[in-house]
């Protein structure tokens, strides 16, 4: 299960959360495991039945004004009850001041108390999007991920079969590299998987006999992408004499990745076959399929129609001859 520490959320800069630590630094290793947040309105009255301690607790103007209206001893009592539930953290919105007893309680119970300048609605939108992206399932795959005509093409196959060489040829044609060798795959709601490169390997590619090359430095920033939605999986396999391969394109094979079903095609490799051209055409064909046009199915329909017409004419001829 994916998880984030409060320290990681606090140090996040790209998501625009604009967080600062007010108290409770001893709890910065507390974990957040779900992308949903909670506003602990009823919990501040002492009713904690439906409180989820593993969620980020957001304190907006309503929650803070309610605390201020409570007698100090009651407010401290209710906050102490909350903090005993091992909360992940409190986050105050709109740069509001934290009551002194809240700061003291956060320090004594090691519950991080953070503050943001954003309005509650804006901050909830930002942190929910951030947590959904970071806490959804992730995995790593061996292969090459490319952006070919806007189609995210994942090349797979055993080591040494020519995935990187094929990718390099496609880059020379103007297409873009996302990741080579090790691909970090991240699931994203509602049913999409994205691929990106690992930190150390980003923009790099291994070409046997040439070594490690940096695609960004060789071809410029237009030849790379940070991440890409995976739309199509192509598996490069060694050509086997006598083995039957799909020749019409009617075979629908699927590749399951984090519960998302992706179209899978197996491309046999042998000397004389231009694999990069086949990959490019596969991407173009995938675009047509997404627009509702399936070449193989249309061909099958026309073939069946022609066969039916031929059979009808043949039957008519036989019937006519018998009548004579």
C-alpha cells in the first residue's frame, strides 16, 4: 500500500500546497494512506465515532471559530480526545492563527499542526489531487515507453531483442522517449495508467555496443516526455518458423496493468523486418480504433458480404439451370 509521511507532504513544492509547520514536529513521520481528507466538525464536540485518524484533518474558519466559542477546558478536553486517536495531522487554512492550547496539544501529543494560506475549498482541491496521484497503486516494468503520434506505446520483450534500438529509430523520426529499461507505472482514477522514468535513469538509454546515451542532450527537450498515459502494449518476440501469427488483426488480446485492460499485440522479430515502422503503423492504427474505425473488422465485413453475394449468385444459377 502506498503511503506518505507528513514530512513529505510538508516538503512538497510542485503541488502548490504552501504549507508551514506550527507545532508537533515530533510527529512528522506520521503516515497518510488514503487520498481523502476530513473536516473534524462533530469530532470537536467530542463525537469521534466517524473520525478517520489516517486522513488529513482540515481546520477552516468554522472549526476554529467553534473552538473559540467553547470554554477553554472543554476545548482542551475535546482536542485531547482527538489527539489520543493517533491523528495524522491538523492543517489550518487561510493563514489563520492557531489557538495557544491547540499548539500546546499538538506538541505534547506529537500531532503535526500545519498551516496554509489557501482557502479551505482551494486547499482541499489541491491536496486531494496531490494525494490521489501519490497514493494510488504504483509498480515498475521492464521495457521502453514512447509517445508515438500521441499514443503511449509500451514496448516489451526479453532483454536484447531490440526494444531500445527500435525506440532510438522512432526518436530519430521525431517521436518522444518517456522511459527506457525501467518504467515506473502509476494508476490514476478513474481507469488510466501513466508511465514515467526512474529518477536516475531519466532521459537515458542503453544501446548495446554504444553504451549509455542521454536522449535529452543528444536530441533536445523535444525528444523526451516526463510521463505519458499508456495506451498500447507491443511485445517483441522472436520469430519461430512454423508458428502461426495473427495475420488479420482480428485477435483481441489484453494486457492487465493495475486492473486496466490495455490492447496487446505481439510483433515477431526477424532480420529484414522494419520493427520501428511496424510500431509507428500500430500507433496510427490504434488512433483509428479509438475513433471507431477498425480496418480488420471492416475487411472481414466486406469479405463476408462478398462471399454471401457469390453464394447467392451461385445458388441462383443452379436453380435456373434446374428449371431449364
